[in-house]
C-alpha cells in the first residue's frame, strides 16, 4: 500500500508537466498560424499595390484586360473569400468604375472638342475653295491661274483632313452628290492628295456609283491613295485598277513601297474593318486618322477594305475597296458609256487645245480632262511643282487650271453647306 502511494506521488508531477507541455505546443502552433495569416495578408496587400492596381490602370489606359477579372487573382487563394479578399476586390471594382467614368468623360470631351473644331474650320475652308474656284473659272491670266491652282489643291487636302476627323467623331461626310461614273469618283480621290501626279488610273470603266455613296468612296479612295503614295518612293507609281466581280466592283490600289510587317498589317486590318469603336483618347502619338476614317466609312456605308502584299503588282502593298452592286447606279439613258476618252494618267495637268466635247453632262477635252470654266486655245505646258518659288513659264497657268477643272464632275454639292465647293481630305 505504501509503495502504491509512493508511485502515485512520483508520477503525478510528470502528468501535470505533460499537460502543460501540450498546452504550450498548441499555443505555439496557433501563434505560428496567426503569424502566417498576418504575413499572407501583408503579402496580399503588397500584391494589390504593386501588381493588381497597376494592371487595372494599364488595362484601362490601353483597352486590354478582362472585364470579369481585369487584374488577375489573389496571390493567396485561401484569402479570396475572406473579408480581406472581398475588401480588396471591392477596392479594385471601385477604382475600375472611377477609371471608366473618367475615361468616358475624357472621350466625350475630346470628341466634342474635335467636332467643334472641324465644324468651325470646314465652312472657312469651303469659303476659300469657293473663292478660288470662282477665280479659276473667270481668270484668264496664266500667271494668276498658275499661282491659284496650288492654293486650290492645298485647300482641297486640308478639307479632306477635316472631313476624316469629322467622320471619326461620328459625323457624316457632309456632301450629297448626283450619280457619277465610278472612274470620276476615283479621280476625285486622286485630286485630294499631294502626290496626284504619281497616280495612274484606267482609261475607262462603264459603271456609275450611287449618289449617297459617292463622297464616302471618294474620301476612302483618297485616304488609301495618300497612304500608298506616302509609304513608297517619290518617283514610283501608284496604280489603280478595277475588277468587275460577280458581287460587286473592286477598286485596287497598288504601290511600290517596301510593304508592311505582319504586326502593322494586322493593326491596319483592325482599323479598316470599322468593327472597333474609335477612341480618340487611345490613339498613339502622333495619331494616325486615315485608316480609322476609312474603316468608319466602310462600316457606315456597306463597302469593305483590305490590305495585302501577296497580290501587289509592284511588290508593295495592295489596298482593295470592294463596292457591292447595291451601291451602283444605272448610267443615264442619254449618256454615252462613262469614262470614255480618259487619260491613262488620272490627274495629269497636261492638256490639249482642241475644243471640248460633252460627256456625261460635263465638258471634256480630247485628252479626257473635264472642263469647268472658260478656256483658251494654244499650247499648254506641264505644271511646275505645287509650290513654285519663281513665276511659272507661259502657258502653265492653263495647265494647272485644267487639272482643277478635271475633278469637277464629283465636286458639285446638293445638300448641307450650300457654299461648299468641290473636293478634298487626310
């Protein structure tokens, strides 16, 4: 009995020690777990500040990301549904909403500013063109005519650029015309670019373009021609051809440039598709408006545009404007086949001196250029450079005037700006 009591007394302190040790172990485990949770929350906070918020800002500025999860997931998945994870998600959602609201306000403000600018400048440019057109039609002094034509051409290009800006911001091109030969519509585009002398078009093409589609096609062709000329060597040709397909007409523009990289071609195709909304605040610096404007016109009026290199006759880039047959119009019954007696060089300012003949309701000289004002006989000379530092040689004024007169069949407006003259834009 005494021995049993001694044994109990001997082991009692040991049992108490074991219990205390177990409590201590559990405490240390709980403390370590709490420390790990605190560390995880600290890491998650750093991840929010260094990764998720910057990713959200980048996605907002560049139009990337996923609306459901624009900033990725939490660093520690076990925190996703905790109060910490929910709070961080709420912070990101609030910042995202604030950024989108600010972006919407900035875009609306930018569009309003651009629209106000183009609306105020376009009438001034049209007034200038009207005045120049009147002088070209009434003046007979060769030197005056030679100096007026470069001004007319520059005003035409300025007006084209303003039109493209207006189209990008959602305004219509601003001009309603009569049905015109498609060849004349292409010539109208040629007349609106700086390097018009390099462009060659076919002599004839027997199709008319419907009135409401004339200005959009002229403007789109002008932008594509300008792009082709700017991205190829100055002395190389830019050639236009037509393909009469079953579903419509293709206007092909071939340049002799170095072509486009796959990335550039992909971005150009995206812009020309017109399927993506134009955001002025997302444009690169310096901004490029041409392809965006063409894409907007294509989407609105039902034609399509694409680029490729494989079929370019000069190894450069081929731009194809496909015009569905629904955009075509029947030629006037009393009018001869449109585009006859047209020159190979679409915008050549060199003209003959024979009396003009009528074609499609307007007068055409034997070399194919349309006449829009009084003309005088006598030999004419090739036009000098667009900006002549010295007085041009005798006769060149009439040559310049002839080029201006050659684009008038697609210049006459019938609605909107009554004082607006002829062509222009990029």
